[in-house]
C-alpha cells in the first residue's frame, strides 16, 4: 500500500510538472505568426492605396502615434498618408530590407515590431527618397489596438522644398 501511494504521488508530480512546463512553453518571441501576417497585409494595403482594407485591420478604438505623443485615429492616418504620398509617382517598402518579429510581454501583450526602408519617387523630377522606418503595433483579438510609427521625414521634406524652389526659379524666369 505504501508503494502504491508513492507511485501515485510520483505520477501526480510528473503530470503537474509536465502541465507547468507546457504553460511556460507559450511562444514569447517569433518571426512567423498570424499577427505578423496581418501586419504584412497592412503594409501591402498601404502600398496599394487599399484604404478600406487597410482600415479593417485596426480596432475601432485604435490609437496611432506617428512621430508624435498625440494619438490620431485611422481616418486621420489615412488622410495623412494620402497627403504625404500625393507628390509621389510610386512608393513602397523594400521587401529585402524588411524585418518582422512578434513578442509577448510579461504582461501578456502581443506586439509586432517592424523595421524597414520606405522608398518613394517624386513624380515631377523622378528623384528617389529612402527613409528608414520602425513600426510597433499592439494586437488584441486579431486587430491593431495601438501603433507607433517612427521615421525621419527630413529627406522627403528636403526633396519637396528643392522641388518648390526649382518651380519658383522657373516661374521667375518666365
């Protein structure tokens, strides 16, 4: 009887340890996940100007922080993207330079991080602009609920300023 009790105790401990190990095996970091695939769709929708599809990946209450501490909603972000890209003949993210990862924080939050290069061509003079970009997006229930976008827009601003100066010079000659 004593041996039988010891055997059941050992089996119970083994099962308990195995269950705890499985709970600890939750993926905390990956470069291949459903959220990463969703985020890749967001980027493709942006590149293709598919704004309804783009918006569908965000929760209604999403907070977007684009080089700012002040949040904006998706409608304002789409308007900003359209405005920023209006002088371009083409723009996209360089696929060979893109890096994605998904992490689950100690608090259980799921974040997708993206590092890449954005390229755009100014329509009027075919000058190319390359901007490094970092985006981090928090997911809940398959939707983005918070996103931070960081980029240095100085190259774009300089190119557009030079284009405007060139136009002004041409206007003064005529």
